[in-house]
């Protein structure tokens, strides 16, 4: 009886262990534009799309057992980069590095699992391996380390420019040619996680950082939500969403663009999803959690019409253009106002003994009143010199004396008016056809209104 009971216990443990192996999802890694790997702890499958778009599978068991340090991990929690027939895996947090080559996964580093760069970006550029940023030992960092294939260690890369000095935790990354875009991340310390709202670029040729602007406020800035983000590189863009969400964002940094899509067909993919060509690929567990199935969906059918478009960040160039346009409009407005006030008529009122406005006035003589009324009653807004001179002619004085009296009257009137209102009242001109024909007129900026008293 006791032996039978022990047999049942062993059988239960065996079945439980077997089911655990079945329910551990494989690690999907893109190989090229038409094929990808599916790594398990016993072997690897190479899937390829044929000419008809159907998947073909070629499975091989590993020629050697995988390293013990990798055996204890869930493969879906490991970051990987592919260089065709070679795939590199990095231990969570950095340090230990594995290589898949010739159907063998082996450890190739002389480092240790330092766990100082959790959530860091593991990437390849010019066949060199890098690890950027991450969190460890109670704070985030912006270290850029490069794997030294000769020594098997990770070397610190010297960077310059506008570095995110307080670190990068749970960031969004997109590598495009020689530029690594970094945004939507947190500066984490032992006591807090502060959202960094800036957009950064790292030039991978000279390792120089540059800050591009403040990103759009449409992104969540809660660190708790950041741990659940699913982020997938797609061509020159980054897909960002949450598990089981019907909404996702297609972010294209080099176009400063965020496109927002809503669809029920992308609500099940996970962090271990990959994009191969135009195909989204992911694994899902069955209802009994005893196995999984692979799902393939065509992205182009789901990216036909975004529900909304936004700017990713406030581009410095765009901001400068805005300043130039706004400044030009303001300058035109100021010039318009200046010209308007320069060319517009300022109203003055004429009574029998003064010229006045609501605030100021000057006294005028009878001769000045007569002269000004001639101007206000003139249809052409001018008075000929002979008409004014006739008013000053007198049989008891000479013509020269009459001319002097007329000139003195006009000069005195202009002097009084300018001293009080800072404007010339009367201007003198001549007929273009006959320069001997002189006339007087009011200044163009003045409108003189005669008031009855």
C-alpha cells in the first residue's frame, strides 16, 4: 500500500513536471525578413515563410546541453539579438553572454551576472554588442557598455553630449541606421521614479547624445504601467501597447510622428512577440495551459487607417520655425499699426477762437480762424496763396508788407500748433504745372473739423 502511494506521488510529480515543460513558451527571435528562430531548452526550430506565405519548420535538438545558468531561466525573459546564423543572449541585468552557433548554445563571456542593467537595451551595431542603461542596485543608470570578444568582458564606452545623467529605466528604444532613439523612460532612485519627458538620440558612430525636445503628453508617466508595456520594432517604427489592449501606438521618431490605432485583432500578443517582414508572430497557451499555438497576423491589414495622429515631441526645428513665423506675424502687425497711425488722420476741432482736442487746445486769432476755415471749407483741401493774400491786402500798406503779414501768420500758427501737439499743421506746396502757383494745405495726418459756437 505504501509502495502504491509512493508510486502515485511520483507519477503526479512526473506529470506536473511534464506539464511545466509544455507550458514554458519558447523564445522567438527574428533571423531575417522571411525567417525566425523558436528556441526551447531542448532544441531550436527555424521557421520560414515560403513563396505562398505559408510557414515551414525545421527543428533540431541541440548538439550539446545548454549552460546550467541558462537552464534555470525562462527563455522568454532573456534578451536576444540575431546576426543571421548567430544569435546572442544576455542574462537579465547584464554580464553573462551566450551565443547560439552551429546548433549549440554556449557561454562566451568571462563576466558574472551583475544585474546592474535590468531593463537596459541590448543591441548590435557594426557586429558589436552593446548594453545601454537599465536599473540595478537601487538606481537607474545611463551606462553604455560594449562586449569585448577578445577578453570576454564588458567595457565602458565613453560618451559625450546631452546624456540622460540620472539614468534610463523602462525606456522605449528604437535603432534606425546609426541612431538609437531613447524616450519615455524613468529616472529611478531608491526613493522615487521620476518621469523624463525628453526625447534623446545617441549617434552610434561617435557616441554623442543629443536632446531633441519634450515628448507628447499622450504617454502614461506612471512607473507601475511602464513594467507592462509591450514594445516591438517594426521597420522604422516602434509598436507600443499593453497586454490585451485594443489600442496601440505606432511611433516613428525620424518623422516625429505617433499614429494611434484601435483594433481587436492585436489584443493577445506578448513581450515575446516578434515581427518578421509584414507578419506579427506570437505564441499563446491553450485553455488548459498544457500547450501553446503560434499565431501569425499580417500587420499591413491592421495599419491602414490610424484613428489619430500626434507629434512625438516638440521638435527644436519645428519650434524655431514656429518662432520665426510667429515673430514675422508680430512684426507685420507692428508695422501695420505703425503705418496706420502714421497715415491715419488725427481729428482736431476748430472754433472761432481756438483749435482743440479732448485734452489740449491753443488760442487762435481772427486772421488764423479765417485762414483755417478757408481750408476746412475747401473741396480740394487746399487754398491758393492769392486767396489768402487778398485777405491781408490793404491800401494803407504795400504788397510786401501784406505778404509778410500772411507769412508771419502761417509761421506763428504752425509754431503754436507744433509746440502744443507736436505736429506740423500747415504745409506749403506748388502746382507741378506752374511752380509760381503756390498753395497751402493741412498736413496729411490731420483732420480739422469746424465746430459752430
